[in-house]
């Protein structure tokens, strides 16, 4: 299926605020989730997050449309998207993080645009241009510079965790490219609702078992607020915004912006917590932004020879 037939011309001035909103909400996910996981078992946390988000999304779709309209031929695609986004992406992320370091996970997540670009070329027939590839590689280099200071440790002790996180990243890429034709067909809200709902159904048997064996005695109201933020702020608002943006842009073009999230997270920590911003961050941040600009401006308009 060609991406040319699905292109929507929308001004970057309109898209950019939504891109920044998505990245800001995403940057807040890590500290908020970390706080909640201090008192709520990880797989139980995920269970409540996705049950709540599925209920909210399906309710909104029902109120807006009066029914749950999707063609029978798309049933399998929504099921696969649900499996990719919850059992593979989210559960893989939670599981993988327990076997590797934050530095390793951050670097692996920085490769997200690469996997989206490759999968979009295969599934959506999007063009891979030299300029977009160069821009993506620059953003990855920038993330490495930001991390600096020994955040990456060579060795096999983190191999299992690294592979799980890599699988989680590739699953997100698959969710993104599979979602593009469906979001153009049904809209951002229904496409998100159906995929999250099917994924929740797949996860439900394991999740309800975990929830039934969880010790809730130490979880206070603020810990449950972290669950609510991840359910509404991430799984509802972030995912719907991502799908809406996906309707307006090529998947590989949108994915490049994911690497500005670490910059937002560090700036937020500087503003709110007074954490030091060193020259490594300035250099790495400038490299990331240069990569995003290169991929967005030259990569979008390039008529270079295809790489693939």
C-alpha cells in the first residue's frame, strides 16, 4: 500500500504544537511511572492502566459514533496492533527494564526512528532518502552524547534486558506502520480505541491474575494517580495524538521527532528540580535538533536516489 495515496497536506505550524504536546507528555511518563511502581507491582500497574484507558476510549467512541464501526476485514489488523502495543511493547518494556540499565534502554529507544523507517519502507512503501537517514543517525548520535559519562557498559550481563527492550521498540514501530492505513480509514480515536481494547483483552488473563496477587497496602492515592496519568495522559491522549499526527505525516517522518523527548525531560528536570545541565547536554541536544531539522526539511523535500 503506497503512502502517496494517504498523504495529507497539513501546515507544520499546526502539527508542531501537537508533536511537542506528545513529547512533553511522554517525557513525564518515566518519572511518574517510576513513582507509581514503587508501591504497585509493575504488571498490576499495567493491568489497571490499560483497563481504564480501554474503557475511556471505547466510551468516547460509543458516545461520538453511537456504535463501534469497523469492517470485518480489519479485525485481524486491530488484533495484531493490540498485541504489538500491549503484550509486546508495554509488557516487554516493563520486563526488559528490570534486566538492563536506564542508559542502555535510552539508547535503544533512540533507535525507534530507524525501525519505523525500515518497517514503513516495507509495509507502506515509504521512501528512504539519504537526508532522512542522515538526520535519524544524527539524532541517535546526539542521544549518545547526552547520555555520556559511562551510561553504556559493554558486556553480556544486560543482553536479555537489551533484547527485550529492542523487541519493545520494534513492536512500537510495527504498531505505528500498521496503524497508518487504519487511522486514515477510521480516524485517530477509533483506531486507538480498537487497538488498545484488543491488546487489553490479550493481556487481561495474565493481568487479572497479577492484580489478584498484588499487595496494595503500601499504595496511596498519589500512586494511583500515577496509574491514572498513564491511563489517560499516555494511553488516551498521547496515543490518540500520535495516531492523528500519523494521519497527517509519513510514519518515518513523524518518528524522527521522538528523539527530542530526552531533551524535554532534561530541561524539565532543570526547571523543576534544579538539576545541572552540562556541556554534554548542550552539545548532544544541538546534535539531536540538527538531526531532526535535517530529516524534516531535507528529508521531506529530497528527491535523492532511494536507498531502499
